[in-house]
């Protein structure tokens, strides 16, 4: 029965490219659509058709991680290109509707993210070995979308351009107090203090990131102007001239969007400026991939612009500017993947071969979602007063 359901599922799914699946018993299933990627899979577990019908996203990722699904040529990028090219055609398929309905029913529960749960979720990903991140990030450890002003930029150059672009949007002046929500490994805070004279207070929920950031501030001689704390953003008091958050909003949780933007409003000075940089989706609200939620970012969610805008409207904040970065993150992820693969043997020594397959799957799945499935980066500039920033964008592109 499960083999028949699996066959019916794929017959409706494959509209672009071709797919050949060799089942564990030796039977071969073939599907062809319009010209596109040519994919050949081998199943080594007879239970896979059942698992893929019941929970396709989770079972597919676990099958690749565990080696019970192998891919001819092991071109995981081509495989995810095939998946994402077919996703836009799959919305009306019965199995997609059933699967999505089950996920949607749990969405508010999955996205409930009080302080204690937020810390546990952050630890799952960001408290991995510090050595792992050195394998693929730039030397400043920027773990967010770079800004490729030119296609020939190195990753280091594009990450520096991202920080400079954010600094311009914050309209920084020496002595201004900046609150950074989700300070990562400290690179942005140190840049804002060193290059723009700001005083920065950054919070993180990762002990690894906290220790690393404090050590960097001390080594740079900036401890008097940059302070990092292990603290939930909701516990911060006082007001700041500027607020910045890069790559953290994806971890807030949909039920907490109102609380998040109310916090930004409360912490922002009357003439202040805030800049929220987040991955977003150019589609209506949806749910998080169960595989991503289990193995990569528990509690994470990519917001639709409509979800962010509704929360901003209720907060008292006014939008100054909304900028969409379309393929910048795809290019960032391409760099990360190439760097990771160049040192995959070191990652395997840190963890194991299953971890390497998991990380490869994550990086390429993410890249192809930006290339083919409507994922973008939103930069949402906010203030309390309409004259808080210049009236034209010219100030962003002049030195």
C-alpha cells in the first residue's frame, strides 16, 4: 500500500526535471517533467516509502543524513534545486495539504518561545564547537547574509559591506548608545564601536558566543565601549539611541512578534532609529520545515512580510524603509558551502560523517530556497518620528 501511495505522490509532484527511485526491494520508479535536473535516488530501507508519505520533509532529510537514501553523484545542490523547482507546483497536491494542515495545527505551540525555551533553542545551534564555525564563516564570524555590492566580492568583503550598510541605516554618530538584540560573535558591535564611535550593549543567549565576544572586545581594547551580556532581550531596561538586530528575528516566534516590537518601541529613544535584518519569505505565512526545526533551528521560523508589518503597525513604530535583499543570501550560502566542503574532513573529525551530511543538506537546502522558493532578506528600518532619518536614500550611497 505504501509503495503505491508513494508512487502516486511523486507522480503529482514531479513537474520539472526527472526522478528515478530505486526501492530497497529493487523496483525502479521513474518520473519525468519539463526539462530540468536529472536525479537518481536509491533507497536502502524498505520503510522509506511509508515514512516519506507520512512526513516527507523530515523523512527525506533523515534518510540522507543516515545514508538510507543515497544520491547518484552525491550532488546535493542539484538535488535541492530539483526539489525547490517543483515546490511551486505542489501546493494543491493532496499529500502536501494533509502534511501542511498537520504542521499548521501545531504552529503556535511550536512557535511559543518564552525566555527559558529561547535559551535552549539557541544553545542547540550556536553552542556547537567554535571550531565548526571557523571552517566556513568569514574571519569576523558573520553568521548572516552578506551584501554583494559586486559579484566578484570575497565573502570577507561582502560581510564588511553588510556591516557598513547597516551602520549607514542606523545614521550613527560618535557617542550614540546602541542596543544589539542577538549580538552573535560580536563582529557588528565591535565594528560600530571601532569605526563609528558608538557605545554598544549586545545581548545573546549563547554562552559560546558570549565568551568569544567578550574576549574579542578585550583584545581589541574596546571593553570600555562594548559590553556583552547573557540576557534575553525582553529583560533589558532603559532606552537607547539606536537598536539593531541581525539574524535574530527568525528565532523570536510568531506569538511573540507583538512583544518583540513593543520591546523595540520601549527601548528606543524618541528620536532613535532601529534596523531589523531578518530572513523573510515572499509568500504568505507558512510553517517551518520539520527537519530544520528538529536538527538545525528548533523554534525557528521565516516570517512573511505581512506578519512583520502587522506587528509593527500595532507597536507605535513607523517604517522608515524596507529593503529586500533577494539573492544575496544564496550567494552567501554558496560561499559557506564551498568553504565547509573544503574542510569537511575537519568537521567529520569534530563530529562524525552523519553530521557532515546533515550540514551539507542544511546549507544547500537553504541556498536553493533563496534561489527558487521565494526566500529573501528584509531590512526593516523603524523609528518613532517620520524625520528620524533623511528623506531620501541618497545618504546610504555616499561616503
